[in-house]
C-alpha cells in the first residue's frame, strides 16, 4: 500500500504526511498525473481557497487524473478544502467548478446565527449514514475543524457525519470509493488517526 | 457545538522547557518533545509552545522543535516567541504549526498581523498580551515582561482586532506561577472588550480555577504550573470539569 | 464533594465522571464487563495469540512480575492453561517485603520458570522519589515507570514480542473503557497517559540536574520507554490477561493461595484479615495510601470496599463504617520514607499540601498512628 498525497505547493501538507507515516504507512507526494500510477490510495489535503486550488489542479492536469483514479475504484480521501472540491462547484474566491465526484455545492456557512467565522475548534459530529471508515470511532466524538465554507450535498445518502455551527452541514461525505472529511483528521488525535488508518486499509468498497 | 479548550503552556528555553513565577525564577520542567507527546497522549485540546529567550538562534530553535513535535503529535499546534515578520510565520506553518502567537511586534508594527492573516487566515493568528496590575490599572508589557507600554489595554485590543487577530491570549504576569487562580477581573474585561475568542493564562493552580475562568467567559484556559506541579493532567481536568458542567471535547 | 450514589467513590478519584443518575463511569463500565463482553470469544483471541508466539522466539512471552496477587495469578494461569516457556521479569522498586520474597521463591520454584530481576541504583531512586513527591505528590515515579518500561527493554533484548500483563486498567479507572469493547494495549501512549505521572525519564533527568549532580541517559535507561519503532520491528504485542478472561481478584487470590501456597500479609491502615491479598508487596504502601488520603480525601479502605459494593458483597453502610474506623491514620513507614528522602514531617506536609486535589481540603492535623506491621523492623533503614 502506498498512499499518494497531493502536493501542489499550496499550504502545509506536512501534518497529513506525518500522520500517515506515524500510523505506519508509506506515502509519496503527487505533483503530476504520472505520480498516480504508483499509488493505491490518494489523499487530497486542502488549504487556501476553492477557486485557487482548482485552478492549480487544472494547470497541472491533475483534475482529470484524479477523476480517472476515482473511476478505477481506488480510494480517495479529501480533507477540509480537499473535501469541498469533490463537489460540483464552490463560491469561495470566484465561482468555480469542482471535481464533481460527489454531488453538491460549497458556500459560506450561514451567518444568521451571528456566530463568528471561520468555524474553528473542536465540534461534535452525528452519524447520518453508516460507513466502513467509521469502524472503531465512537459516536458523538469531537473533531478539529477550521472552515468558513461548507458543503451542501445533493443526496442525503452521501452524508455520513454532520456537525452544527450556524447550520447543520456535512462533516464527512462519501460516494463509492470517494470520501471527504471537513474536519482535520491529522489534528484530531486518536479518532482522527483511526479514520486515517481505516482509510489506508480500505479497498474502496462499501 | 464548539467546545471550550484546555491548553497546556510549554515555555521553550534552549532544549528544555521551563516554568516561571511572575515571569522570573525559571525551573526545568522537562524535554519539549517528550512533554508534547505526553500532553498529546493525555488528549490536550491544543499544544502551546512559546520560545522564551531572544537571541540570534532563537527562532531557528523554535522552528526545529516544531518540526520534531509535529512529527509525533497530532493535535492543533500553536507556537510563538521570536516571531517578528510574516516570513517567520510561514516557515512555522510549513513546519507543522496551525497558529502563531505574536506579542511584542504588535506594539511596534501591527501590520504583521494583517500580513499573516492574509496568507493563513485570521484564525491562525493569536495575539498575546502580558499585563501587570499597577496603581489601579492594567499596564501592558512587551519583551517578556521587561518593557512597559503606555497604550491602554482597551486600545491595544482594538488595534490588534482591527489588524485581523483571530484570538487573544491574555496573561497576568502578577499571577504567573503562583497557582492561586487566574485574574478573573482581567479576563472579564478582555471578554467584554472584544468578540474574538479569549484564552486566559497565569495563575491556574487547581481545577476549580479553570471552572471559574470558563464561568466568566474564557473560550480556553492555558495552564503551566497546574500540569507541572500537582498530580494533574488534561485528562483529569476534563473529567473534573465535565462533572461540573463545562462542555469539553469528547474523544 | 460529589460521590457515586452506587459505590461511593468521590470526585477526586482520577477519571471519574458521574452520569445524570449519579452513578459513576467505573460502575457503568463494570456492568458492561459482566453483562456484555463476550468472554468466550475473547478467550479464543488469547488462544490464537499464544499459539502465534509459541516456540518461535527465545521465550514464548515476557511476564512482568511484582509478586502481588495479580501477577502471581497471571503467571500461574499462563503456565497451567498453556504450558508456556515465559521469561518472568521483575523490577525491584527497593521495598520488597519478606513475605513477598517468600511467596515469589515458592511461586518460581513450584512453577519452574526463568526469572530476570533488575534493581536500580538506590541513590538515584531516593533522589527521584523526592522530586516526584514535590512535583506530583506521588513518590512512586521510579516504580511506575520501571515496572512498565523495563520489561519492554527485556522483550527487545530477548527478541520476545509477546508481553502479557495482568489486570487491565479498566478494572479500576476510566482512562480506558470496557464499553469500547477493545483490547487495551499496554504501549507508550498508555505509559504517557496513566503510568509516568506526565514525566518521562528524559524530563526527570533535566529536572534533577544541578551543579553537583549530572546524569546521563544511561542512568535512566530502566525508566525510559524504548522507542516504539524498535518494538514495532519486533512486531510486539503488549496485552493484559484481563482483556481475555474476566478479572476476579477474590477468586484468583484464593486460587493462588490454594495452589501455590501464596500467602497474604497485613498492610498498614487496612482492616485486619479482610483484604490481606491486596497490595502486600511494598513496604511503602502505607505512605502511598496516606498521601492519597491527604490529597484526595479517600484511600485504600475506600477503594477495596468500593470493589465489594460493586460486586454485591457489601452494603454502603458497612463500607462507611470500615472507612470511618480504619482510613486516614499515619503509617509507621512514614518515618522510614522521611529518612530515605531526607526531609522532616513538616516539610513533607508542606510539599503534599501543594498537591491536594479540589474540592478536597486537608488540615494536616492527623495525629493517630497505625500500629507497626509484624515485619516493620526488617524494612531497610540505615539506622538498623
């Protein structure tokens, strides 16, 4: 098992790399489409903005390669912004199209509750649908979030976990071999590391 | 619902950690990497590492420790001390830090706050303010308690918030290390003066002090002596505080 | 002070959390242990682990051994049930009582096992006992760390991946939870979480260094948890027997008494003849229990009666009477402890006063002493 981690020079992916290594897995950086040929799993960390990261992926032709990787049935995990770009489109920065792997749109978290943005800190999640990656993770635990934008899934069956801040939004989404986590598993200690471990062991089936 | 946080403070001095009393008389309290691992294994909500001294290699020392710690601790990492420009901050983010703490530079050049916030977001910038209570009012100090500033606490809070600070870390020098409780009046003042999250530091000696701070409105409590001197750990603090109704993370 | 409505444990007990009905989490997870865990499938897991290791390495397993009822039962069970070739590893904390030594000799000779024993440098032990007392109100740092770290070094040295401990921590505390239905792993994370008081050997080394005394890493080797990478290379498995069979200390103590001639002993501060199988291995146990009482407002009598209450063997009223009568007096061993670390009783009180756990309050005005145990005069003292 070799885990590919997208590295396109945007933001810090070191924590994800360290977490995967710490759990005993080998990983390589994915900077161009050819790199995907040697990995069994793909993690898309995300820092920055939706439009900027999609622009970079397109420049490097990685957007199409990621979609091919997905269609082969290989497991993909998007973290934070990496989860958001799995959707159809996002409004952060300027409106842009996402990878379209899990149907949904990304917009600013609803501010009517008067809560400050971004949503930062430990928040609890509720299970909406079961998923093999949740094995060994107790219900109702907290994960570490840092996000101003949130995903709105077209199909409720794609929502695995959800959290609440101003509104209810997905904390984890999934469709076939593609999974997204809005929180940072690499910063969420035991449960986050368990999820990463489960992902690295997963064959993409559910 | 967002949970409150308990944050162990680790003061970095060379290759060791120290703990002070009213910012003086440092005592060795351990090895930074080992200590961070322990806090992480004890489910600390966040790790706060502050480089204490200012000398030529101080920043590099902090940077190298952050790299080591980031390899083995998987909790949010907040680091500071010796940060004077956004370049420092970017290097620390690359090393694994999630947030940086700025103190002295905020008096001389608050635009640094804005520059870092633009790159990494406001939530990644914590502004630390050290105060002493003198002649009936709060006097701000920079340089690790060495240089008093004439700007008022209220004014300085406004300045840093306007410049894009994401959180305030307010520390009472008078209460530091005495383990007699936080300066709750100071905490109340700061909570009223701004709407961004407030972390209180200086004086925690037992779990009831933490409860008092949460009751006044602290979003997070930072503790040094509490965990270094006393049969306490973040896990035990959590169990105690949960029995007293404080909402903390569950893992 | 909040207390569990069922067993009576107070909120100063580490990790205790009370549910809305006032029952504590340790009680709740005990019910789970009794009623929900599938112990027959757990036993099958142990059978598998044993067979995976049998005959392949220098020893079939490491059995860390103190000589108390739990480790004696663990060794006995593994020998009788599986007929293994274990390496018994003893860490000598410096306070082993005569009856314990007798019990151990009988056990080792009856069962026929190889034994590896280690005694750390007494001067270093005295120094760290004082430092741990000051920083944490718990002088047993060298013992906690030595007992859990040293056998791991031996496992690596003897190329023996399987390390089998006795009872899981879930029997007494809620750092881990029976309700997770997971096998507790005795690893570095657990060491940092519940064993080393938040101080590693590397931390301690710097803390006690001063102008006269320099220490190097070798001085602390026995207290240092070996790198997890080295353990992983060995494909180590560090598990508790009590994760695979339901732990029952009363039944187990009786078994080793009958089968091995294991004998109990009187312990300072305990009701006579009631719990003489518990904590008999250490001459400093009385001081340990006394400090706990000063810090937290409860001690060993409470802890033992709590177990009886939970198992339906005693009522809360009976427990309260015993606690009232026996708990909270000064142990004679305190005099020895003060001699070892070189402080007066007043200094001792000042140090412990700083570590009292809220909301308990302690006035340090206790003036009743427990009687000397029968072997008190044999405990080490420079003066004797």
